[in-house]
């Protein structure tokens, strides 16, 4: 999905599948700055302000259909709300360099408002999710689009919680999924999550000895074009933390279900 849609069906499928595997290819940036509480903010929004339709400092990644994105107040925090229709696939991304040896835990809050009907990550024809969070690592070869290791933490519909596997999309050999939530979880409720990304990376990509421990970027995404349905979800503060740091998750200003 990272390339313009091609005139053939095969081209369209390949273009669509490449969405997840192309992040920002920029010059090297310094590591992210840590906050005083021992965390590294990955997505913190200070207001509802959008610049050309997206949060400041982020890049729009529209693959299909129209973009329906806004920032809204949730308690004391601002969160991203994404909504897709039967033709939509889009997200936002930013470059972020975090050393996972020092800050191995990824923390975030999210909620699903509406799940794509029949969405199932295990089948390329139904690979739609309402809320998706991706962490990318440095490319292991050329072309980068096909050789960038990525972990996707997703809120699926049909796949069981805890399911892990490769992407079934064409060109998705370096994408690994973890289903964190599914239709058994309550819609409209906020859930607080905490994952050891360093350990997840070691488990998913045990064969990639040459990849370092510094992340390359993060991305939020929503899509429902495969199931031809509607989806909607929100994601709040996202941050990396040290093993001994819980950060603000434990004292969230809006209801959290664990």
C-alpha cells in the first residue's frame, strides 16, 4: 500500500501489502529524549491541534479511501481517534529512535469503538483491525520496504488473544503480529497495555543477529477495506519505559480496564 495503486489486480495487492513495510527513510536522528520520570514519550498530544489534517510531527500514510482522524480530549489527556469505512486504510507514523536495552517496555492505552465485521489477521482477505500499533526496526537489507522488521500489536476481531504470526499479505515476511485484544473485550472501554518489546523482538526475530536494539519508528493504523465494513478506535499516550518504571499508566485520568 506504500506505492501508488497499480492498474492490475496483482499490482494493487502488492501495493497494498507494502503499506506496513515502508516507514520514514530519513537521515539518522539522535535518540529520543527521556522524561524526568524515566520514560520516553512516543506519542503524547498536547492539544486537539492538527496541521494539514494530522498531529504535528507526524506523517500521514493513506493507502486507500478517505482519512477520518481527529484528536480529542479524554480526561486530562488527548488521544487519536481513527475511523474507517468500507474503502479506507490509513494511519500516521513518525521516526523514533529508542534503545530497548535501556527502555524495553512499551506502554499505551487504547479502546475499540467499532470492529470491522469478520476482521481476522490470519487471513489476507479479512486482514482488517480497528486499532493497530507498529514498532519498526532498522532494515536488514535492500529494498528496505521488504527488509524492515516490524512488530504489530493489534486489536483484532476473530483471532484469539495471544495469537502471534507472520503477515499473510504479499511482501509481509518481516512483519510479526501479536493479537493483544479481540471481540471478547468490551467496546468503548479503555485498556492499559504494557509489553516488553525487547523480548518480543528477540522471540519474533531470533534469527536476525545483526539488528541492533534501537527502534526506527512507530505507526498507528486502521483499515476495513478488505471486509468492506466500518471500524473505529482510539489510542492514547504511548511511551517506552525502564523495567523499574511504571510511568503514568497506573494513574490514568480516564477509566482503565486491565
